[in-house]
């Protein structure tokens, strides 16, 4: 029998954790009444199957618990599941732990997972995590090329009993247990389907925290400890308030003033003084984030790869990292984070190397640039100073004088990208759902990738990713993923910029603040000290 043990060796180095413990730390048998606050941006959704961005996932991680989790030491462990096994890596048997409940008292059963996965895979729902279920038999029936689906359930999901269900994939997939750590695979109670829009405002999960009221858009999401929780992440604090900010600078100022307890998106403009401002309560650690400048290749002005390579080579990444990010970021030389098995140092080659002379030559070869250029960026990610530096470099190194900004809050920004309404290079980043090269490539660059917002498509990229997915092991798949990456870099639909780091701080009000590259902040470990 094959379980989840085999992928663990490849994961051991993939997850980094930082932990800061105060003198007043330590848990209790029962959650305290105390609450703490965390700064985030406005989420897009709070239904696990319909959320991919970090703001919503931060909340979802407290509200829900999946089948497995990736712990701070890199070990993939069982949470809601008691086992996930397969003899052939194609038909998987999932067994659940008994006695687990949702926050409304409803039992967590096999049906809870099957219903949630079918809902995410059902095309008319238009949930962003739809593609994660694309390798389950029957997915195509829920996603026909034309017309509405005639069924609402994937044939590859079968409920055996309340605590057992099977998953039949369309091909062997050794990484399947690893994918289950992603929040998009979390369960949903029957109550969710009475009114999904209402549920999105006040989700009923199975995790260590439950909703305390409803999501107050652009203001706050409040959670309180769930007394019926029987999992491995029993919360120490009595509650969490997620405070929603539109500007990282505002959140940082609140953190310094003691009006916010935890914030992990400290803006570049504050990095030089953060250690002093927070009196030692500032920390950094490797993250899984990959920052890039994307190109709207559906726009004929950006259709030539030489133009895209010219822009990529005209950017001095190291100068920006040193001057704006205080050396805390790393210039990107690949599409895959260095903390993920399968990363190759220098994979991007000369195209990610600052060379203004070659950049001008490539621009001329592409026919030059005429007229204004608009760079797009989200308003709530702290990219303003960095993007201004990029503008200055493009003006100096390529001679493009008329460059302007277009900004939108992230929740709207992603919708604009999906609608192909962006008219110029756009700033975005990607963090892993699980530590695999496949997760950095398929969502962004496969023809049907759910986060392929620019319409990029290449037959060999699709084929190579598919070969990697069908490989006999995680290690065997890396060769194919690397070859797919090579082709994407040759086409350059995005220009790699930097590999990010967690840059966070906390107030004197809390201790035991832990964060890693997959889970984010360990909400259940935070102790309120005063």
C-alpha cells in the first residue's frame, strides 16, 4: 500500500518556519478569552474552493481543516484524514477520523469532502480552484467544452461509508496526497449549499476557529475559538480579528503604534527602520513567493517575445532589491522558488540578467515601442516604490519616456486580469499551494491553468507538464517540469523579478508568533500576553 510517506523526503527542505516566543508564552487546556488582531487586505472569497489569494486563505486556514497538513518541519501529516493510500497511485482510498464536526455541530463525513470537491469542479459555479480537480475521473463531464454540464458529480468520487471515500484519477499521480494540503480541498457542510452567497459571508468550517458574526467587507473578519474542535491545532487564544487594510503603510503604522498585533506584509518603504520601530519584534524568513512582471500577450503590441525579453533585461533586479527591499529579496533567475525541489539556479539565463545594451538591441529587433506604456499594479501590496524604480529603468535603458501607472485594489485587480482588460505589463506574485514545480507551472502557463490570466498557450508546455504529472514519482516528474519551464522562459509571457521573503512583525500584546511558507501565520499557536 502506498500512503503519504513517499513525498515527505522531497518536502523536508521545502517549508521554512520562523517562530518568536515571548516570556509569557505557553498554552492552556482551554482557549483563553483573549483575542489578537492580524492585518490583511480585502479577501476575494471565504469559500475554500473559490479562493486562491493570500488574504482569503489566511482566514480560511483558521476556519477549516483539510485531510492533511504540511507541518513546519516539512512532514506531511494526517489531520481530518486518518490515512490516504493507494496501490497504483491512481485509485486512492481516504479514511477520515471519527468524531469531527463542523461549527454548527454537523458531522464531518466523506460526503462533506465529496460535495465540496464536486462543487468546486462544477463549471457553472466558476470557482477559481476548479482546475485542481481536473485529474479526477468525470471532471470533463462537469466541464464540457460546449453547453451546460448534464451532471453535477464526478464519477471518480465514491462514498464508501461515512468515514471512507475513494478517488479515481484519470492517470497515476504521485503528488496527489501532497495536493490535499491545499485549502481548496477542504470540506463543506450540507448547510453551505442552502445559500452559497450567504455562506461566503459567514462560512461554517471544521477548523480551530469559527466565525464571530459575518465578514464586514473592507473592514474586518472576526473569529472565535471553536470549543468542539478535536484536531491537532487547538487554539491558545480565544479569538482572532482580521483587520482589512487597503494600504500596507497604514497597517504597518498601526502595528508600530500597538493598534495591530501581527502583520506579515511590511511595505518596502518601512524595511530599513522596521527592526528599530518594532524593538526586535521584526523577522524575515524564506517564503515561496515568486514576483513577476506579466505581459498582456493578447495585446498585439506585446506579441513579440523579443520585446518581452528586452523589458526583462532592462530591469536591474539587484539594484531594486538592495535599494528598496533592503537586500531582503533575491533577484529571480527561475520561474520556480528556490525552496522547492526542482529549482535550477540560473534557469532563466541571460533573459533575467541586467544587460541594457542587449535590451536595446532586442527592442530594436522587435520594431521598437511607440506611444505610451501603462504599468498595472494592485494598490494594497506596497509595490509603488518598486514600480517607480522599474519605470525609471525602462525610461533610461529602453528610451520609453511616456510610462504611467494604473492601480486597483487586489480583489478587483484579479478580475480585470481575468477579463483581459489590462493594457500593459502588470505586477503580480505567486506563492505555492504545495511545494512542487508543477504548482508553479501548470496554474500559470498551461492552456487551461486557472491562473493563466494572459492567455498564454504552448502545446509543448502542456505536453511536458502532463508528462511530469504522469511520472512514476515526484522525482521522475522534475525533468519534464524543467523542460516546460525552459520553453516558458523562451516565450517570456512573464518576466521573473524576485523571490520574496516573509517580512513580518508583531506587537507586545502577543508571543509565540509562528509563520511558514505554506500555512502562513499559525493562528492556533499565538498567545496573548497582555
